[in-house]
C-alpha cells in the first residue's frame, strides 16, 4: 500500500514512524509512506500556503492552488481529508481502507482548507471524534497505525480480529484483562480466570464485556442482538450494582 501524506509539517512524522507497528509495516514493505511537504508548492519567496477567508472571520485558510499544483504532477490515490465535520472513523471503515492500494491524505491546518479542495479532490471526509485538533497530522497518524494492524505484521494475527469493534468481539467492548501476580495491592485476579474451566471463563468474559459496554458505550447495543441471558446480566448489574 502506498500512502501519500500531504502536510505542512513533514517532520512531525520522524519519530512516530521510526518505532512500533508503523515502522514494522514499513520495514516489511507492507506500507510505503510518501510524506510530501506542501510548502514546496507555496507561492513567493516565503512559500505562502494560506490566505484570509472570504467573508471575514478568524484564522487562515489553506489555499486551493497548492493542492492543484501537487495533483497536476502526481497520481491521486483514494483521497481523504480529516475534519470534525466528516463521518466518524470506525473500525469497519479502517478495515475497508486497509484494502486500498493507494491512499492520499490531505492534512488541513490553521482554520481549515478552501472547500474547493474537498469538492475537487477528496473521495471522503473523515472525523476521528467530536473534538477539534490543530491539524490533520494526528488523525492521519492514527489511521496509519490502525491500518498497519491489518498488514500481517503482529506476532499473533488472531489478536487483531478479537479486539474491540471486531466481528469476533460480537459488537461489545473487550473484557478486562489480567496477568501475574495473582494478587497485588489488595487486588486479586477473579478466581474464575484461574479455575481452568474454559466454559465458565467464556461466560465471565461475556458478562464483563456486557457490563463494560453498558457502562461506557450503551449506544452500541442498538447494533447488538442480546439474548435473554445477556439481558438478565445487565438487569442484575442494575439491581445489585455488582462488579462482575
């Protein structure tokens, strides 16, 4: 996969892509990152890339011209712009994007990008959440990291497909995890997890996922088919306020 990153701040990526899963994806030639300094396409001696917005208002807007110059001489992949007004990025979309051969990410900064850039060049506008960041560099890094997980570079491939939001998680948040020691700071690992009874462990994890989802992301239940047993677990939690 080729990923073009069109940014005013290319040095932002020097450290993040030199470590971890993204670095592994690059070393194993699963992903090729092409980080483009858009100031090279700016105007004048100062390589100006922004201007004042028509109609007034605070901040500066990235100009259409810098992107026009870039796309006139470079191939265009499936092109994404990051914006709080875009569709929320979810795991299903990440999996879909991970199958693309070429993605181009247009990264805004300052007050935004001339809308004609989106109209002319973008295939999709994505948001990473209901908050505002200073630019698209962090959202792009987030997406690259998430895509890298689908590139068969993890030690345990199955871990990708059992995580939260994956099909094998059944639409629930992932249950709590524990490791050694069994007891620390007056906190103990739930006895069922060290019982060796796999049926009971699976039931415990299902209950744990149900309660966590109910507490933190009850909106997710609209897409989940709950059994009578699942509902009883939730009702029991509501009535007794027990931590399973």
